[in-house]
C-alpha cells in the first residue's frame, strides 16, 4: 500500500508540473504550446478514466510509467525541445515505448485469454507473440504518423540522424529500438506464464493485475 501511495504521489507531481507549465505558457501567450500541453494533461488522466469506465484496476506502476513516458516524449521532447538538445532522447524514449507497449499488449491479451465470456484459451507462446506484435505494430503506426505530420504539416518529427536529413535512419533506429524493448517484455511475460513465479518486475505487475481484477480471472482459479 505504501509503495502504491508513492507511485500515485509521483504521478500527481508530474501532472502538477504539466499544469504549471500550461499556466506559464498562457502567461507568456505561447498559445500553440499551451494547447499541446493541455492535451498532454488530458492524456495523463486516461488511465484513471479507463479504471472508472471499465472497472479495471491498473497497477499504479503501469500508470506512472505511462504518464512518465507521455511527459518525457510530448512535454519534454516536443514542447521543451529535448529531442534537439539531446541526441539520445529519441532512442531512449523509443526503448521505453517498446517496454510500455509490450506490457500493455501482454496484459490485454492475458486479460482476453482468461475472461470466461470470451471462451478462448491460447498457449503462453501465442500470448507473448501477440504482445510482441502489438508493441511493434503500434511503433510502426507511430512512425507513419511522424512521416505524415512531416509531409503534410512541415513538422520535424523525423529527426536527422548520422547526417541523414531524410529521416529514414531515424525511423529505422526507432523501429529497431522499439522491437528490442518489446522483445525483452515478451521474454519476461512468457517466463511468467510458463513458471507463474514472481521473479521480475513484469511478473509482479501481472500478479498484481490478476489479484486486483478477480472477476476476469475465474476460469483457472
């Protein structure tokens, strides 16, 4: 319980920083960045709305990780220009997105696999494989989104890397890092399904997710 409280307080602190940033941007009449920041603030409340609407408990660690990623990628990266300041920022965030999307994909598939109303039961290998494809697929869609924004709105979401102004090198490295992050989560998730032991952080999160959502996991318990 104390650990959950710490995660919630850190989440609140990140949201408070976003609100302060929004107020500062309005005060400075930076309307475009203010609108973007307000959108980021709304995104950070998405897990809370998901919990209330679908009555699904999401581990505070996953919520904190999600909000931290949104904060680092959109607020620090796009609004505050960290992508231009630090060459490794984009790579680090894509590694994080691979982890995060892998976790979300794994929890989603595990939830569907164990829900009695759906009536399917897939082997651990397929569940892990789906989580991997889910993370890589969302990463690929994001790269398409970046290409579209650069092409139609003259933005610079595809960054120049290693002297390549076309953005192709940046896109390929983003996909490679996304894939590696998703692969690590897939291996950890597969290990959980095969052994059902709480040895890694992902396995502890899965165990907490199952324990806190008993109505979805009655088939084998």
